C-alpha cells in the first residue's frame, strides 16, 4: 500500500508538505494553511519537488543555509488508497486530478487534489463529504502534535536551541 505523509515545516514561512507515494517517490505539495476536514474549505496546494520515500518519516531541523532550513515534524502519516489504478496515476497527475482515501492518524476518508485551470503548480486540496468530514474548526490547530512522537514544532525548536538535537543536512 502506498503511503502518505504530511510534514509541518517552519521554514521562512510555516506550511504543511503534503506527500503521496506515486511511482516510487513522494509527489509533494506545499499547503500554506494546511489540510482541512471541512468539505466547504479548499486549500491551495503548490506542487513542489518530489522527495525520496525515506524522507517520509523525517522529523528534525534542516540546517541553516540549506533550502527549507527550519524545524519539521510528521504531522500525519498513514496509507493512501487511490481511486484510480496505480498504473493510471501518472496520467492523473498530468491531467491534474487525483482522488484518494487517506487512512492516517488525523486525516481519514476521501480527499481530492485538483490542479487549477491553466496553472502549472497550483492545486487545491479538498475533503469530500463522508463520515470523516467535519464542519468548521481547524484540525491543524486542534491537533498540532506529531503523529510519530509527542513533539511539536516549538518543542523541536527548543531542543535545537538547547543543542540537544543536531541539524540535518539534505543531500
Ligand atoms: Mn517544506
């Protein structure tokens, strides 16, 4: 089963990196406001570079001077079930239409990710109506903690400032 991960990342600006395993890599979108479970809310998701699969569980601090410098936690992770056959996902990506169900610790049920017309990188993430949808509220504010540890972005930042964790060097 392919995996998904959502990393909360405090770089120059705070955002959530939404990543789906497709074709052996993590296809990635940066969502400034983070995902919502309210079907009335659509969230801008800007497609960014693919990441290696082993980055899915990374929590820590990206070293200063590196691209994306700052703390990262795994805000949610689990498995993703695509509506299309795996073999059709490449064409779905080209068409700018992905529909899937998430089974994470926080995000569950049906979601869609749709590229905006005549745009290259700008997509919208939206929750579909189902038993896991919720009205109002912000799940990112209500559940700020890591899905893998009890860490928060602020907790990681403090540990880093106190010299208790070493920075991570990408590539
Ligand atoms: Mn990021």
